[in-house]
C-alpha cells in the first residue's frame, strides 16, 4: 500500500516536532542534573521496550518503539565516588523519569503495541518524575541490577520501602508543560529537595544551592 505524498509531508513535520521536543527534554534534564553537584550520571534505560539497537543488531527485526527512546525513559545518577556494588548507608540514587505519554504500553501487549489503538492523546499526560532511592544501611547490592530494575515506584507522596534491600524511595511528578522556563525547573527541584528532607532525611550540603523563585 503506497504512502500518500500528503502523509509523508505530515511525517516530515512530525519528525521535526519530535526533534524539538526531545531537544527541550534533554535541556530540562541537564538543568535539573546541574542542581545536584553530589551526583554524576550512571546509566539510562527505556521502559517496557528495548533501547535503540546496537550496530550489530538489525533494527528492522525490532519494534518501531525501540527507535523512540525518549517516549518513556529513566536517567539514573549516583553519588560521586560511590561503590556501585556495595551500597553505603546514606547514599542515594537520583532518577529522572520521562513519561511522554501516560499510556500503559503493557495494556497493549503481547506483541508490539499499536499506537492506533491508544485512543485520544488529549486524555493522557506528559510528565517528568524525580525519584530518590536512599540506602539506609550498608548492603551488597547493585543500584541498577538489584534495586532499580526490580522495584516499583512510590505512589503519591508515600515512601516506598524496598522489600529485599535496606532502601527507601520517594517520587515527585511534574507535568512537562509546567517546566516551561529555568525558574520553573529550579522551583520543581526545590520542591523535590523539600520532599527529600521531609521523607528521607536527605539534606546533602553538596547539592547546588539557589534561591527558590517561589
């Protein structure tokens, strides 16, 4: 079945729109990360699908979703100088979770989810969540493979106690449309830091300081 010329023009416009969106998300995350001097980039992971294929893997045998990495993805940051295989009490993992569409892809499996069955985009949301995972006592564990990969996120303002490890977590979610400038982004980080202090007793003096615009 041929693809109409008018549809291809829409595709070109859509790719340019996605580029602009992803550039903006990357800028937001970089601004947020700059506020946490105590942490450095650790790793990232797409959610509910594979990351883009490596050079030796044929992407034509994968899902089309795998080529849209910022649709849903998490970016993890660890304490500077920490031993990733032997967590120490007081260390904490910082996560930025980008959820470009609040659709649950698992609802449309098995098989590759068909976006034509998702329903109205006006009825879903786009958010960035900030998550903290705090180790409360020394333990032999890996942040990514042992803790993050097998734990769910906290809900609401609740503290999540990880079942198999001495780790507690909190999460704060923000609509992406509200993160429209640098003061709004810094205010979001300020709110998150207040949550860390109240729920996890994290008040790290090496976190970058700034005057909240609120």
